[in-house]
């Protein structure tokens, strides 16, 4: 898919010297869109160009769309302050013009940033507004995406009952939409809730369901989550050797995919395991790496 998107972006770029005005703004946006999953820096560059082109022609919808894709590229690059600042600039434009689809996406993106920043009240405020729009539009997949994100906030708050409500709603909606993208990650989130409440048989059951859904095509994003969950489950059973293996598996995948958040999470638990088993040098190595 990534190769196909890059190839399409390359074919679009060929057109740019030949076009101007609205057509140029649209092609710049399309290039940024095609690259946002594979080349974040280049997507950011074309997103900025698309935004400038949209400003030059004074088109509100194109300004919002280009701003949204630019904010997404910032977020993928972990430049959260820049993503948040830009999103908050263009949300009023989207709201004023009733660009509901763009507005819902922007609100969801801001919710993600506030969740990463552990500002959970703000995260829920933006997520619930996004969810209201998605429910009005009635697309089950889009509703499922926001529901999962709300569940993550409640998970972080330790409110596992509410987390399970939204995770289950998300999973059922994604399956109902017949577009099961990321359903395995939602199932893993359910498993995390069961680990936290020490219902370990249920936790293992949901992780296994998740692995069956993605089969041979499980993404690194899912696997880093799943093995971390399995590490937490093993830790809850006080099986430190198994927990160490699962956390190391998650950590190595996180390193390979440059997922710093999960590198840190795994290192923290590995360090504790090494301290508990008197492997002080390994614990020190984890501390230095973290």
C-alpha cells in the first residue's frame, strides 16, 4: 500500500509545474494526503504548500483540509505543539462553515494530542464533540474510531468500566461496518482492561482474537501493543521470566518502528523486573536507555 501511495504521489507531482489556482491547491493536498502514512516530512512540506495555495485563492474548505493534513503530519512527527496550535487555528473555520467531516477529524486529532499530554478533561471534551458529529453522520466505522479513543482516555484514568463500554462499542461498530481496520487494536485494548482488573483468562482470549483477525498481516503498531499487554498479563501472574520475554518482544518491535512511547513503557517494566531479580546491570542499562 505504501509503495502504491508513493507512486501515486510521484505521478501527481509531475502535474504541478503545469497547473495553478484551485487545481494546484487540490493536487498539493492530494500529494500530502498520499504521503502522510509513509513520508511524514515530505507530507508536511506539501501540506504547507497546499495551505498557502488555498489561502491565496481564499477557499475556506481547502484551507481547512490542507490545515488538517498538515496538522496530522506534525502529529506523526511527534511535533505535538505545532499540530495542536494549527488545529486550534482552523477548527473555528471548520465550525463556522459547517464542514462537519473535517471538523470531526480535527476534533479527534486534538483529542489524541491532549490524551498524549495527559490532559484528559480536554481530551474528552474534544472527543465527545467529534463523537456527536460522527453519530449525526451515522458512519459506524467513524463512530468506532472515536469510541475507541474515548475508551483509551478512560483506560488511562483507571475507569475500566467506562473504558470497556466504549471499547466494546468500537469493536462492534467496526465489525458492523465490514471495514475491520484496526479492530485488532480495539480488542487488545479490551484485553488491557481485563489485565488491569485481573480477569486474565478474558485478557488472553481477547489478545488471541485480535491476532486471529489480522493473521499474517498484523501491523507493528498492533504487535507492539499486543506483546506489551501479554507482558502485563504475565506480570500480573508473577511469571517474571515470561513477562520479560513479552516486554522484550514489544520493545524490539517498538525500536524497529521508532515507537518511542512504547520503548519507554517496556523499558520501565523491564527495569523493574531486573531489579526484582537482582540483575542490577541490566536494570541500569534500561534506565540509561530510557
